[in-house]
C-alpha cells in the first residue's frame, strides 16, 4: 500500500506531534511514524519560563485549541487535572559531601534557590513525558495526522527531479511505502534520517562530556518541602539539583507521587558508578531509602522494584546513557529538516531541552508554511542558528562542570544561563516572533565573549573562589537586572522571569 502525504514526521514525542498538529491544521497531509507506542517512557521533563512562552506562542499563532493551558501550572491543573505534571517554581541547588548529612549556614553557602515565577498559578511544570507526549499525539491525530506506531523507516530516497521522497516503513502492520515532500526528523538521539541524508555525527568540538543514569520512582521522601520565605517557594517544588564532587543528582517531583531521579556524571573527572555512590551521601540516601522504581514507566517487565543505592543497583532497571552531548553535521537540506533534539543536545543541567525543541517547532513550522521561494535560504539559516545555539548552551553548561567540586564557582558560572534566559524571555514578551539576539542570546557576541572569558577563569586553578565570583559578578553586570551574585541576597533569588501574563491572557 502506498500513501502520498505532504510530510512524514519521524518521532511522535511532543515536538514531532506538535509539528504534526500544526501542519495538519494548515491542511497538510501528515504521517507520523514512531518506533515505540504511547504511552512511552521518555526523559527531558523539566520545563522553563522560556518553554512556557514558546508553548503559549505556538498555541496562539497556530490556533491550537487546548494547548495554551499547558503553559503554566495553574491553568494546567484547572484544565487537565488528569494529565500528570509537577510544580516547578524554579531551580534549587544543594551541595552534598560524602559521609555528611546536608548542612547549610546563614549565608546559604551550600544552597541556591532561584525563583522563576511569582506564585504557584504561574509556575513552570515538570512534564511526565509519557503523559504529555501521548496527549499532544492524540491532538495531532484529531487534526487529521496519521500516527503509525511500533514502526521504523527502513528506506528513504529523495528524487531531485520530482522533489519527493519515497520512504519505506516497516512495523507490526507490515511494510508500507510513503511518498512525501518533506522528511522531518523528530526522533531525538536516534536521528533516524541520518543514514538517508548523509548526516554523520559532528561533536568533537563539544566541551561538555557527561553521562547519566535515571528512572522514575515512587516513595521518594521530601527534602525541602517547606516554603523558603527569602525565595518564596519550597526547594522540593523545583528542578532539584543535588551537587556532588563529580556530578549531580536531579529530582523532579510529579503530582501523582512519581519522582524522576537521575544522576549525571562529568566524564572528565568522574570516578564511575555515581549512582552506586549515592549511598555515601546520607541526606540523599534517606530520601531514597523507601523508593521503588515505577517499572511500567521505564518499560521494564514485572512490578515495581525496590531501590538499593548502596549496592550494585539492586536489580533496578536504570536507563544508562553513553556520552550525552552530541551533534549532527547539519540540520536541514533539500526536502528534509531535523528538529533540535534530533540535531543535537548538550546536557540536562539547565533544563534547556524542552524550550529548545519548542523553538525548533516554531521555526520549522514558519519556514515550511511560508513563501516557497524562501524555504531553502531559511532552512540554511535555521541550520546556522542551531549550531550557534548548541555552542552557546555548551559554553553555559561546560563552565559549570569545570567549576566542580566548588559549589560557589558552579553557582557563579550558572549566572550566565540565568541572564541569558531572562533576556530571551524579555524579548519574547516584546514580540514572540522576533528574536533579535537569537535563542537564549546566542547571537549576542558581547555576552558570549564575556562568558567565554569567565569559562577560562573557571578553569584557572590559581584563581580563588572569591576572586572568580567577583570576576563573574563584574562580567554579568550589563545583563544582570535581578541581583544575581549579590551577597545581600544570600543565594536566594525571588521572581526573576519576565511576566508570562502577556501571552497567557
């Protein structure tokens, strides 16, 4: 059987399904192919104000009824109480030392809380991807897109004369042929189109080198459940970063009792086996002492299994990555384009993944539905933009890992991410369709050069922590409008983002 469509989208995660939803609304014939089947486990769960702005913009720009409520906690809970997510009021960081319970002082030398919203109503969210991805995929299908699950692309050939793809897919329903104008890759790390468009990895330039192990758990005990008056939120209602000597542990708490837990290890300094070493940190060990893995969400067989962080993993089926950072040679060509997660990623430290993916959906949708005479030039520009964005994210992340094991150096360098995000969100408020300095300010040469100088200083072991912090404070001053690194705030920052209300009505 042969099907003729305008676009074949590979990958039915939120970005691929959202693009399918948009194109379907414009009258395009769309087939979405996925090797898995909803609901399916996926990582990349912490949203940000940047992601919320983009989500609200996409809902408004393309009249996607039902999408806008996902742009903040309050409207999400009111509209879709059955759709699992977690409250994320901001970012919280806690420094742990081997063999010692977590302790802090009056200056909060071992913790940092940065608020991203003024109250719970406007809070960001953690996405239980198995729930959110399935929801958006259903909306794409309701718009007319065809979703073919448990199916892979096995062959793809582009005819330069007809400007059409002839694609063979194979799955549980057998083999099929699809003819399409566009092959759009939203498959994530697999980059399913790479073999058909001669698009090899190009990632040696990336300075962030980390790996991760993660899963979902029930019965993760609270750590900081009481609101902090100085920051206006509780540390548990955040993207929790538990900082260790050679990496960190994330905890993202959902409203159904599930917590996403993972460890990220810096390959430049890591000893290996960071998950097994969590038992060396008493406060983390206590949080996980009764934890049970949610096997169904991880795709493993059998019932939930008890976690044993002090041993060899206790039989728990953790997902363990190789090196996380990756990039392809190019992002687009004749008849094809990659969404950001298929093109490249850096690391989960600053929660940039959802926002970056949504920014790609916004741009690819505009390009494909715009003036056909400009598509080639605009795709070439999109390719250049993604490379610049990935380089900038790599800088902001790599500097934090180079700062370890010093907590004060890490939180100082993290200020580059916060000023970049705040600046981009302010631009989105002014005009969500125009980003004069690029995604997260990646085209602001003064910003980037200043951050690169800070990265060189972070790597200079002869520079003491107080000197490094003072240097970063001076360098971020032109962009620092919220008091980052002001010692009088004692590592507690209240509402730092531009108001979302302009887009959410």
